[in-house]
């Protein structure tokens, strides 16, 4: 079967320390008109992987943690304080873990090895195409967020190097935000994005994420004298305020698209074992996000910036190191996410043309360069004119809710409906009802974020 894959060597996964695993494990879709059936599964596709349970926990944690970490203190502020933020995360964690288990169950039942292929096989062509389009949009939006993060951190670093006071005007043209983002993007991101294969590991994402968490906690315990917190909220302004924090949580915990290849790379790809793996991984991720969110919120209160590092003084050396780590990790993470989005777009195009990969090699390079340049220019243009990362994370967080809730819920419902000829016990109805609940919750979050992004900004 003709297939374009990002990383088909499952043996390498057990040694990966890439915090961008959410991207690297996003394999491009099969380009056949329909996913393979159970009888068509090749012996190779059913072979066991080499990743241990401990290694799988590590990879899932790295796939989960990322740039969304910077927005969690603001999410606690939006939710209405520490108690509301903790309650919201704990409640959503149950659904997040169950979605990962459902995907493993459906992957095992359908003999598919990637997220989009599972959705294709279980839910059909229409839902499968919708899933692939959602992945492309999600990776596109995340690339925009990465460029905004680069601009945010560069502004602070340049202010120190140029010895400019906070908020000073009349800066030289070469320190202008739009110029620095564009220069960095053209010099580093575009060259990394054009190659057909990705041959590097984003080790800095691992170090950067944990370092940011440590700095936020340390700065809360031993705060600088010039940092004065705003109002410390103790209750949400309204229930809708609590729901407005959900997209950030979804964006932070979204590792579901990567989870199916990780599950199939395990030495023992069993649903029960996988349940323990994802539970342990999500608890670790929860501790990191809570530590950053609580300490960052209590340090700055309601005045915390959507990117928590922007709330700290520019001349803080420890925070400047964190900013440098974030910039370096995001530079490579952009290329990884773009690579995944491009692979999905390529798969959709080849399927639409009903053309196997082998017959289209001659035009692949030209099409790849064109896709890369268009993707790069569009994300750069949008990043230059959307300076608030909070808005971008809110939108792509809504899409992340689809991967966490909607598609797993649909898979569960469809898998159970296929058993309708059998006697339906009480557990059957319970699982179908739970699938409906997941779809409803995900649709609510997606609808709310879409409405906020479209109507609120228009009214403003």
C-alpha cells in the first residue's frame, strides 16, 4: 500500500526525547481511497514495537507538554482563581484519559496505526476527511502561535540588549517586532521546513519546558521586589468564565493525535497496559501544568500576561535564559508541525487525484516547495498582525477539543453501534451514552471558542 509517513521506523521511538512528539508521530494519511480492512492488514503493520511502558510514558509526557504551558497562568486567571482552575483540570483529565483509551481500543479493533486512519476505518470517509482537515488547520494554527511566541520572547531579549527601559518608544527599525520575527523566520524556519524529511530531534523542547516550570515556581517562592501582583481572584466571575479556560487546557493536554502511533509502537500494545501508561503520563503533565499555572497566577494575579514569561522584567537573567530556550525549541517545533500539516495536505491531494505516491514522484518536489512557501508566508503574515497568543491558543484549543473529545466519542459510538445485532447489555448503553457525552462536550468547547473568535472580535 502506498503511504507517505513521517517516521515509519517504530524502533526509534523508544529512544526519542523529543518534546515535539505530538508532531513527529503525526503520520500522513494513507492515500488509498479507503483505509485498509482488517483482512488487508499486512504482517508488518501488526508487528510489535520496541517501546517499553516506561518509554511510552516518557513519550506521551513529551507529546503533551509544550508551548501551551506559557498560557496556563492566564487560564487560572480566566477560570477565576486556583480552586476553579484545579477543579476544571481535574474534571477534564478524566475525559482526556478516557479519550486516549478509546483511541487505543479502536486502533486495536481496526488494525490501524495512526489517528486519522482509525477515524477513517471506524467512522467512514466523511468523518475521516473532516479529521484530516482538522489536523491540517490545527498544525497551521499552532505554527502561527509559535511565531507569536518567538516575537514575544525576542521583544524582551532585544530590550535588554539594546538597554531600553520597559515600554520605551522610538526604538530603531531593526528592533521592530515585525522585522525581527520575519528575519528569524526567513533565516531559520523556512530552510528547516523545505526538506522532504526531518532529520533532527528537538531536545531543547524537553529542557525548555521543564526549565520554564522551575523558574515560575522559584519566582513565586522568592519573588523579585519590582514584581507586584494584581488582584488574586478567588471565584469565577461567571460559569462562562470557567468554560473560557477550557481551550487552553485542551491545547495543553492534546497528545491524542500522537497517541495512536505511540500505542502501536509498544512492546505490549494492550488497552489495559495503555490505560496505565496514559494515566501516569497525564498525572505527570498535570503536575507540570498545575505548578506553572498556580505559581504564575499567584505571582501576578489577574494582571498575568497570556504568555507568562512576558510578565517578568526584561533584565531578569534566569527568565532570559528561559526565553532563549523557548525560542530555540519553537524554531524547530514549527518545522516539525509544518511537516505534519504538509503531509496531511499531501495525502488529501493524492487521494483526491486518486494517484499513488510512486506515480507522482516527479512533481513531488515542486509541489512540496510550493506548499511550504505558501504555508510559511500565510502563517508569518497572520502572526505579524495577531500579536496576542491568547486568541490563537483559544481558537486552536477549540480544535484540540475535537481531537480529545469529538473524534474519540464518534469512534466509540460507531464501534458500539456495529454490535447492534448482538444482545445489548447495560454496559453497551453506558458506553454509547458516554460517547455522546464526549461529542457533546467537545462540540460545546469548539462552538464556544469559534463564537468568541468570530463574534466577540467583530463586536469589539
